């Protein structure tokens, strides 16, 4: 007879987080999923929409956002598509997605295109900004570094213009890549993307007082090596600043006092009083640094500066219109229905990893291996996913499952909601946690 500790380990190894949504979910839950894995398990279920008050039809868009797939699933009337651009969904069928990617672009005669590379330090908000620009969340986002592991591509198509976004991993040094045993893609992908860029967007997190007053050496090196590529500066998370006047000093420092070939006329706060001479690098022109002088902290060749919060649709709208206006005459690269080049399984795996990074402490999420066991269309057209989460330590198993299975259930629910809004269909997600043998 197994000891209590052995039974506990067996339970942890087979525990499941289960999330499902839809009118048939409750009655099919008990009949369909017991046969999926055919093993002893603990099942935690959650039906979204049942936990808040008020009619479900009236609450869907308010709870999950204006573009939520809930409205379409529940029969709520949609806004006039002529007033706002329609954002394409992503097919959860890999063959359909692959076929769409190679489909001949349905471009007009006066088509325009722009390839945009987003550069910045890790956790600057590049993926959040990309998702807002696209109008749908397809890239993983978390507060921890290295959420984006390799270059991801998103496509914005409006009228005759197509903007291709290259969301790159945060720029790191070779020393950090070796020290932390990070994937080579984290080091190489930002540089590779620059080779085909028409415009570079440099993103800086102004809420980080330790890094906001200078561009990282890796960003500066990239801008210097590809100086022929036009670039703009985007100051992100401005909503986190209590004193907005700080933005002027940050701008002056990061641009070396020059924007679009013109010298900025900014008087920093510390240069107050008659006869006080400012010694800040922000007050100097781009040619004041000698070979043996202070190292460069900014870039004097930015064409434009944007100050925004990537979480604000109104703020991002201004940047989006600028990017569309910068598109140059040329053939589109993708059909107008393409939103991302990622495969459906890549999107799912990335979103699950995002939630692991958000909810798990320290090194635990970085040690989780993911393996998709089931990816298929259910009898009612729903997407059925079963993914194994493999961890190296029994303590990690307990952490990931959480007390009474609450944590793995919460992760499954959040992932399922995101996937539903990406694929615009009912999603049934089953996460199993097991110990690596």
C-alpha cells in the first residue's frame, strides 16, 4: 500500500488544470475529458462567465473588451465595421494558417508596405505595444524578462497600406547569453531583423529610473551599425510618471538634444537660476563628445518621438497612424487576412509560458518544459488542447499546482480566455503537471 507521501506525489504528477467555455461545456465536461488521458488525475474546472453578476449578454464586452469573441459567440450585435478596421482572427488549424501565409496577397494597385523592427531592452513593453498595434493579443506578455524568446511577426493591413511588425527579443549582450544559458535566438534575432527593416522603433521604459536616461549599449550598437535605417523613439509607460516634466529631460538625454536634424530647446530642471551652466549631456549637441570623452548615451538621429502608454488604445492609435503613413509604394508580403506568421500551436505555447512567468516565482517558470499532447477540433467545432507541463523537481510540481489546484486552474482559465479571443472559437484547455523522469 502506498504511503501518504507517495499518494501525494502521484496526485501532483497527474493534477490537471481545466478550462472550458460554452453552453454545452457543463454537461459534456464529465463525459468527454475522462477519456482524453485515461489516467488517474485531479480535475479542477471553471466555467467563465458564471462568476460575475448581471446578464451574460450584457456583460461580455464589458468584462473581456470591445473585441472579445464572447460577443460573437453569444450573438451580441457587432459595431459597424466601416467605423473601425476589422482585425482578422487566427485559424487554429495549422494547415489553414499555412495556406493563408502562402496565399497571394489581395493587394490594391496602389499598395504600400513598411517593415518595422521594435528594439529595446528586455521588458520594455515591445510585445504589449505590438499587440495593441495589431488590435488582438498574439504575442506573450509578462513582467519578467525574456518572455519573447525569438522573433515574431505581426501584420497590420488597412486600406492600401500594410505594416509588418517584427517583435524581437530584448537586446542582450553575449556575456549574459552565455552566463544564463539563454537561447541563441535571444542574441541573434534582433540583429537579423535589422537587415530587412524600413523603420526602427526604439522603445524605452520611462518608469525604470535606473535605465531610462540612457539607451542600452546593445541598442546603440544596433542603431550605429544600421544608421541608414530611419528610427523613431517611443517613450513607454508615461502613465507611471508622477512628474511629467521628467519626460523632457529623458527626451533630451536619449536624443542628445537632436531630433530630425534639429536641436531641441529644452531647459532641464537642474539648470535653474541665472549664471548656472548646464553640464548635462542632454544640453550638448551630437558632436561634443570626443574620442576620449564620455560614452554616448543617446542617439541624435531619431526622426520622431512618441510618448505613450502601450496599454492605452488612444495613445497607440497615434503611433499606428504614423506607421501606416510611412508605408512606401510596394507589393504586400501577406494576404490581408494574415495577422501573424506564428503557427497556432506556437501561439498557444507562448501564451501558456506567459502565464507561467506571471504566476510562478523565481526560476520555476524557466524550468518548465511544454509538450502538446492533443490539438484537435471537437465535435461541435471547438478547439480541444491538452498540454503537459514537465518540471524537474517535486517541489516545482506542488508550486505549479497550488493549494487545492487553484493555481493551475487559474492559469488554464486565463490561457483559455486569451486563446478564445485569438482564434474566435470555443476553447477547451487541459493542462497536466508531471515530474520529469
